C-alpha cells in the first residue's frame, strides 16, 4: 500500500490519481490512436468532439518542417508511441520552429491544443494555430526543467480577431532562447482537449490571509459565488505571520459553510524544491492531515504549490496525496489533462483580469485566478474580477466553479 492509499484509508478522505485521456479519434485519418476508446471517466456521458485526443505521436518526424534548431528522434523518452521528438536549439540560433501543415483545413472550434513536453531547463514553448487565411492564435505554457515528459494544458496568449478555428491549416511549436543559451526540449503527444460549452472560472486565495474572510467573503456572498482558499496549517490561528493577520479555524468553518473549498497549501509554505524528499512529504502530508482532522476533508484533496515552485519529487508527492495540484499557466484552457499541474494565474492586475476573462468567454475556456492579501491594487483587481464575472454570468457566458467541479466535469 503506498503512502497516499494509506492516508486515504486512515482518514476516509481518499483522493484520485492523475486523470489522463484515453486515445480518442485523431485529427488525421492515418494516425494510430485506438479509436475504440470510451470517453474520460470525469464525465462518461459527455459528447466529446471527434477531434479530441492525440493528433500526432511524433513517430514520423518528416511530417514536421524544421526552422532553426535540430530535430531528432529519442527512443529513450516517450509519452505515447516508441519515441519523442528532441529539439535542440544552439547557442547562436535563439529560435526554433516545428510546423505541420494539414492537407485539408480542420475544424477545431470545440477543442484546445496541448502537447507533452519536457526540457533540460525552464522554457516557455508557444503552440500556434494558423487558419486558411493566415490568421493565428497563440498558446503558451511555462515548463520547468528536469520534469517527466507528460501532457500540459496551454492557455491563450495572443489571438488575431480574424482567426477562424473552423479552418485550421497549420500547427506550429516555437521555442525562443536568449543569445548564448542552448536548450533541449522533448515534444510528444500533440493533442486536442475539449473546451466547455461556456467559460469557467475558479476564484482562489493563498496563504490564509484574514482578508479572505473580511474582504472576499462579503463581496462573493452578494452573488453566491464560491471560492477556494489554500491554507498553510501552520499559519492558522488568527495571529500575525510575517506581519499579516491569518485566518482562524472558526473563520475557515464559516468560509466552508458559505460554500468555499478549504484546501492544502502545505504546512509552513516552504519552497518545496529546496527540501529533501522526506521533508517535502512531511509538509504536504501534514497540511492534508490537518484539514481532514478538522472537518475540511472535501478540500483536502486539492493542493497549491507554495511560491508556485515544484520539482519532480513535489509533483509525485502531490499526485500521491491529492486529486489535483495547482501550478501556473495562462487563461482559457481546455479540459485539464495533467492533474499534477493544473493551471491558474497569480495576483493578476486589473488589466490582466480583464484580458483573462475576455479570453475565457470568447474561447470558452477554463481559467483560475488567485490572490493573496486583498488590499490596494490586489483588492482593485479582485473587485474588477467580480464585476466582470457578474456581467458575463448574468448573460450565461461564464460559470464560477470549484476544484471539485473541475475534477468531476472537466478532466480529460
């Protein structure tokens, strides 16, 4: 019995493991993707788009045109099939691009692109779709170095208003480096994940600041919007930590009773990659146990990485003890494909809030927004978010959800 199974049995708060995606019908008729698979377990009755699933397993690298960098097959590292595509960008190249052109335009209206990625160091690959007229939409995702090769959700970064998702002709993967740097990136499992019928937004808070209770709760209660607070159990008690007042257990219970999710942010907010494996496990496990022991078992299945930092050990432990771990990533994503590193945007400015929610509604995506202490500019951005959510929600274009909704309805 592994540690996560033991904890679940001991506390009656079992979590779910990494939810993947069965290989669904592919974009290209000649791709081998096991078309007899059933829909994902997160919503068995869902009528998913035919194009959802793997579109390219990088078994045939000649299907990709290469500009800059060197592309080779790596049979020792694969997410699907027998190999991945290893792209090396030299010190003088600074940019590399892989492009695949479809024989016929593809209708990608109901899906969002993603890809499995691994890198030797931190990189931010761009995934770009180009329509039949040359208009494009760009998606990005930051990838931490030295992690396993696995799927990531990509979020919208730039979009041409003229872009037509119903007639996509090309898909490209781009990578930029600074002069003098050399980067190696592995790509595999180019796929499309479904998008929801309407935009979905998660409202989240970190670090157990008392402003969750004094500022956020009354504003959200006015519209019956739920939120999630990721708390550090070592901070709870109402005293000052670093000069800031923190939540009490009674206040957390009031938040829970108001429909909030009270979730795990580790015991003492450490930088997890700076700890050894045993110390990381203690921080992650202790935070969950504290929640379960005090009646917050529903939220104890969810985790947010302190400082947004993690390494391979961190994500393995979070997956072992939790259903979903939240990292970082741009807005308007499709169904979550990697529950170890679900996406959210931290401390967005008011302008960033506007752009993120506009993309979420226009592209029918899923976006998480989280805040720390609500004061000054952060409070202004939070109020801007509430106003925009209210406007879109009243028109049926946006829904406020919790991590449990993400787990039950939007995993792929």
